[in-house]
């Protein structure tokens, strides 16, 4: 299954967001892969701070890992530079696929 969603980055934190993801924790990357997530990409629209994320998953996907302590720790780590919910999870809006060219 392919999933896409939008998140929001706070203005002025573009470089920090990229830096943190270039140093993604090995335990988080392993958890995502073990959960069936692959081809995970995030794109930034700098003018608006919108982050467009895409992932292919064969399991529960990253959007269902919120109870995992590693994910909660990552959310807390990212909360200062992203728009978040009260539990530090990023505000995330799922997108419905309307076209796919295999």
C-alpha cells in the first residue's frame, strides 16, 4: 500500500529539519523497516513549510506506530520545529491517492 500525508514545519527550521533526518536514529529506521515501511520520502515546500510525505508499506505503516517509545522520543525531539498535537505527534493530514502510473 502507498500512503501520503502532509505535515507542517515551523518557519526558519528547514536546515535543522534536514539535518535531523540526515542523522535519523538507527533504531527508528530499523523500527520503520521492521513495520513494513519502505520508500519513505519527505518533500518540503519551503514557502509554506508544508512537508509532503510518501511511503510504501506492507505492514502497519509509520502512522500507526505512535505508541512505540522510539517514535514518541522522536516526536519529542522534533516538536520544537514542527506543528504538533498535544502528544508531540506531528499534525498530519492523510492524502487520498487520485492517480497512480505504475
